[in-house]
């Protein structure tokens, strides 16, 4: 591209970043960068090998072995940097492994971490099974400076959050949390899978590390597992780099290629998901079974002002509180025909998850009641067809209850 990248819209950058270069002999190139698979990397001389090793010692992205990946991996790393406004991106086999990478890079044995009580559920499992065994302690609280301040310790090193929060899509005030974290000498790590860098950029809002599950919207087709951790600060980048290498993380070149393919359509997919989700919200408002909708792009959502300030769009994620007991909620989910029952999201398809009461109890944003909560991912199907499917499933649940 001849334009200055800083003057170029992100939609354009995503089409032109990480493309194949022209062959100097033939003057031609494929449109898509090929999947470059290798385990061994050959060097034309010892001098070339030593030059690469010296660059690696300086923390540069230098290929000395196939685990680091070659052009396909480097292209995807650059795409993540464009999405997140980062200086470096580190790829991992899944979103959870990218979270693990960030925490292992920034915490030591004996450290203490503060975490938002709305974080992705498997983070609590990582805490219970691995972090505690390593002598790292974690406290969970609502992600506000007022709630977090009393939990600070001399050994607190990291504030870990997810915004919007998992399950209920609670918007957090990231600039305020960044100011709180940095005032107390903490690093702010944010799970940005919801925004994926396209509609939400935590590093611009003060976060030190942004983590994304590329499994979701970046890939977009529910056919790959991928994580990435991004940062700007040189010291943080170096810690991520050393830990990434030490842990032996790698992804296949084919998965990197699939993610590159998927990200080209991220702008149009994200906009369609967002439009469809808002149309489904409009439909659900008409149903007597609906007690509350959780979606930050809705004007009456508690986090709407933060969403308007910090985000450039929304996506297909939402949660619905239903005036149904547990048995009726199960009938509703089982009656759906166009919604798959599953835990992931961000692909082209619509999904439903019946959220268990135990998981909700950990989120103080949840107003406890006897109602059920379902999380929906609104896919790329016709919103009219999805609304009709939701209607027949709600009717079926209500009839059975009556």
C-alpha cells in the first residue's frame, strides 16, 4: 500500500495486511498468502544463522525454528497488531492458552492478582488448578476501583478483566480501571474476545495486554482454535516474548491461514451480526416471557453510555433473562431448531447456551431471581427466521408449563 497506514481505515488494512508479495523473478503473486508449513528452518550459512540468533536475543520476531512460524504466522501476527493497535502479537493454540500466556508472563510465585467477577469461567478453573499450585493468589470482585481497592496487597501485580463481561455483557470502565491499576503499580490485562480489536480496542483505553480468542470472530467459521496476546510496551512485550518461547506455544500454519482468510470478511460479518442481534432484541421485547435483555448496544442497558463512549460497534452476542423455571427453560432450548446448543460463538451460525445458576452466582451484576438465563449468539441467518424459531420455542415452553 502506498498510503500511510495511519491514514487508512481498518477495513482497508484488513484486506491489504499480510498478503503475498510478488515473486522477484516472475513478477506475479497469489491473492492469498499460502499456508507455509515447516518444522525445520534452513540457513544458507552460519553467518545467517548467527544473525538470526542475535535478533532473537534482542527480542525481535526472528525465525530460527518452525515453532515460531514463517510468513503465514507473521502475517497473522501483523493482522492482530493492526486490529489491536499493538506493537507485537503472540499466537497461542486457544483463547485460554493466550490468557495463560499473559498471566504466566506477568505473575511470579507469591504474586497476587485482582480479577473482575465477570471473567470467562475457565479463568477460575485455571486459578483453582494451576495458579494456586504455583503460589499465585486471586481475588474476584466487581470491576470498579471502589470494589477493588480494599483487596489490594503489597504483592498485587495484575488486574485481569473482561469487557464486556462474560455471560451478562457488563461494560467496564476501562480507562478508570487502567488509571487505578497504574496508580497502584499494576498491569491491566483485558480479554477482548467480544470486540476482537475491530469494535473495541483496550490498548487505546489504557490496558497493557489485550487477549483475544481468534477462535471466535477473527476466524469466523467455527473451524479453528486460536488465541493471541497483544501489547505495546517494550518491557511487557519482552516478558510475553520470553514466556511464549519458554512455553513452546505454536499453532499450525493451516490454522493461521484459515484465520487470515476469515479476518478479510470480519468487517462485514461483524456488522451483520450486530444488525441481526438488535433486530432479535426488538422481537424479544414483544414477548411476555422476557424479563430483561443484556446487550450493551441497547439504549436501556446499564452499560450503554460506556459502550457509546468506548466502542465503535457491537456483535451478535446477547443474553436473555426469561420468566421461566429451570424445566421450562430446558424445553425452550430443546425446542429451538435454528440455534445450535454449544459454548462457542463468533462463527456464522446461531447458538444458544442455557447458563447454569452456579456460574451466574459468581457475577454480582446478576440480580438473583428464579428466572432462567440463556445466552444467544445471533448468526448470519435471516433475522425473521430466527425470530420465528424463538417464537415457536417460547410458545412450546409456555404450553408445557401451562
